[in-house]
C-alpha cells in the first residue's frame, strides 16, 4: 500500500488515539509536577469588644482569581512524588531507622497510602493471574469431555461472569456475602459465629476480592484453552498412546506443551488487566481494608470538596511506570513473533 | 475408532470431571439466578439472616405485599429513581461508540493489514502499549482540560473518549480479520482500475461483516460495562446505568431501598444475557482470534 493512502486510511483512528491516549499521558505528567494553589491569605483587623486583633483570613476573591489564571496550580517539581501520599521518602527513611526488624518496617511502610495500594495491587495481580490460568485450564479439560449437546449451554453459563459488567458482577457477589446474604449468613452458621463478617476483616476482604477476580477472569482462560484443546494434533496423541503413555502423561507431555503459547498469551493479558483492578473495590466498599493504585487515583479525582489533580497525576505516572514494566515481556514477545514471520 | 480409545476413561475420573464442571457451573450461574429471583422479593427476604429459604418462598414478601413476588424494586428503580433516563443515556453512548469505533477501526485495521511496511508494525506495537494503560490514569489527564474548556459532563465527550480508548483493541482485532481476507481480492480490483478506496468500498466491505460484527460486540461490551470513564466524565443528569447503580449504593443503603439497586442491577444485566444468547459463537471466536493465531 502506498504511504499516502495508508496515511489517509489510518488518520482518523490515529488522531483519536493521539488526542485521547497519548496527550492525556503527557497531561498527567505535567499535572503531577504541579500542586493546587494555597489559599491567598490577607491580614485583616478584627475589632471586637475586647480591642482590635490582627487576623489572617482567606481572601476568597484573590484565591479564585489565582485559580482562574493558572488552573494547573503552582509548580512543585517532584514534590508531589516524594510526599507522604506517594513515595514518602521521608517516612520510609524514618520507618527504616526506627523499626526493630524487617516485619516491623513493612508494617509501617504499608500504612502509607501509596505502598498500601501498591501491595494490594501486586498481590492481586500475582495471585489472581496464576489461579485464573489453573482454573481456566481445569474447566476447559472438563468441558471438553462433556457430550456435545450440553457443551453449548455450559459455555453460555461460563461466559456470564466475564461478560457481565465488573461493577455489577462484584455487586452481585457482594450482596451474597453480606452478613444477611445467603453466603454470609450460611458461613456464620457454619462457623457458629454471629459476628463473622467478610467485610470487617481485612484478610477476608482481600480473599473475597481475589475470589471475585478469579471468578471474573477464569472464563477468559477457559475459552482460550478450550479453543486450544480443539487443535491438539490427533497424530501426536495417538503416537503417545501407542508408546504406552498414560492419560496423565499424555496431558503432561502432549496437551500442555501444545497449550504453552496460549498460557503465555493469557498470563500477559491478565497481568495487564489485573494490574488495573478497580471496580470490585468500589462495589465491595473495601477501601478500608484494600485499595488499589487505580482506586486511589479515582479517590483523588472524585473528592467531594476538591479534586487533587497533582496527586492523581503523580499516582498515575507511577502506575504507568508499573504497567510499562509489566508490558516489556509482551512487547518483546510480539517483536519476536513479527520478526519470525518476516524471516 | 482411535478417538474412542483416547476418550475412554475410568469411572472415577469421569465422576471427578463431572463434579468439577458442575461446581463451576453453579459458581458461574447461581449468583445471577439468585439475584434475579431475589429482585422480586422485599429486602427482608433477599437479605434474610434467619433463613435463606425465606428468599425462595418470600415469607416477608407475602406479609408486606400480599404476594410471593413483588415488582416494588423495579417500580422504585425505574419510576422513583428514574433509571430509565440512565438506560436511555447508556443506549445513546453504546450505539455511538460502536458505530464510530467500527468506522475508524475498519479503515485503520484495513490499512494496517495491507501496508506490509515496518511502520505499520510499529503502530500496532504502539496500540498495544496504549491498550495496557489503565483507564483511570487517562481520565486523570482529561479532567482538568475538560473542566477548563467546558467539555466535562456531556455525552459526546464520554463517547469520543471511549471510542479512543477502544481504538487499540479494535485496530488489533480488525487488523487480524483483514489479514484473513485474501490480498488478491482487492488487488485484482485495483488492477481493473479501482483506486485503493474503491477497492475497499466495493470488494472488501461486502465480505468483512463477520469480523466487524465480532469486533462490534466487544466494542459494545466495553462501552456498556465501562465505569471509570462514565463515572468521572458525566454529569449527574447525563449518567449512564453503571455509574447510576454505583450512586444508588450510597443513597439506597441509607434509605433502606437496597432492593431498588438490586432491581437496577438485574435490569442492566438482562441485555448482556440476551447478547450472549444470540452471539455466543462470535464472542467465543473473538476471544480466541487473537490467542490461537498469534
């Protein structure tokens, strides 16, 4: 295709991507270097029955004017990145000096908002991703052996957790595990503990969020593996059987290697998607026990009194750096595939 | 005959497999069934501490409303809380996002599939990077400029933003679909004197629909399921269903109207249910398209 023609075909798509994906990333970076204006103070004389006093007051008019003139706020360099709500160098340093051991240090560090969110996000990502692959694979093996007639309905039901809006799916589960919901009340009866609440305990909340994550994403892994199972070469299978391989050995040495590229594909997609975990925390109202990077950005943006664009920007930039690190293997793999195709 | 032997298995293994599949089916399907049934009950039944069977038989519902099933939740959501407006907004957003992203995506995806130049590949890599960006980080880049330029809160703003966020995925998917359409088709048209665009219009467009439908389904799902963009970029009056449900959570819980939210959740799930019912095959093929090939 001629370069000119290519350019005109791709142009509309490229413009939207540049305007609404590339530019915002730049805008986020710029925002993160600025901080909200401080209120302009003026000294006024306040005279009461006991004499006059000089008092500092917020000059509302001047503050509004300043905001109007420079909506971005004032330049703060990397100040936002290092403050208590983000990388918190000072607090980390103090915690390091004052802590009695590694455990103590971590418990102190994990009280800081950014590290708290980071620890949940990473735990979620690296617990949910392997579990999704394992469950997806087992379901695929199971469904593959079903009679043809019931495969269709099974796949239909399996798709539901993935297709349904994440916010809604997690709400449905949340209502069930509510202390008065079917699962929550049943658990209370089983453990004979009327105060058992999945919401009150941080550990249980973490577990519930991850259970949701696996429930939501397992269908994706299942469908991909299921499609992969249809393409397992019959010849190799038969050869393995003739050589006396047991069912387990056939699965281990024929099916698994055949599905390996799919496993890589699923884990790369899942790592990217799980890293942005957000909706379940809103649905579960779990912010007291678990926050994620996406959630703290959201929290900065929808604040009831004011929005903290600088703070949200800084967390966003740190998140983008995190995503980029996760993305490197994906890019290397795509690059290699492409070059192989060319050769 | 051979395949019969391959698929023969011991009764123990069969039981384990059937058990596993059954557990999964219940885990995947039961929550939806339960919530659908419960949405026709009163709160005392759906959230029954004493006995979950209350929700099945509707004991409190019988006492409070006189029937075993009640539509109060739905009346509350659709009439009192004006959920219909949100549903209307959602349909505008979803239809526009699907149409615009497919239009841009087919043009771009076709060009990427036929270019064969190195820069087409770089663009695809760039799209991959863009796809990985968490949506909320992009939103935090939009908000301030949108406030400044008075673009915040309107449906078209949310639509164009979602089209853009959707583009990388759409491009990748349509690109791989166009790769499957033989090159000879449009090239022979060009030998006959068509321009590139005419070849696209008259030769490729008639045969591209299966791929476009599949991609359209995923655009639909992205727009319909979105919470991040719609919750942050739309004003109260323009809210779509998902952020509306999220805002129900706070208000209905305190008012004791949680059943409104349950009814709204069921209402918003219903279209997705129908979608899978009719397009199951396309969804499955779309999910596997990227994986099995690449």
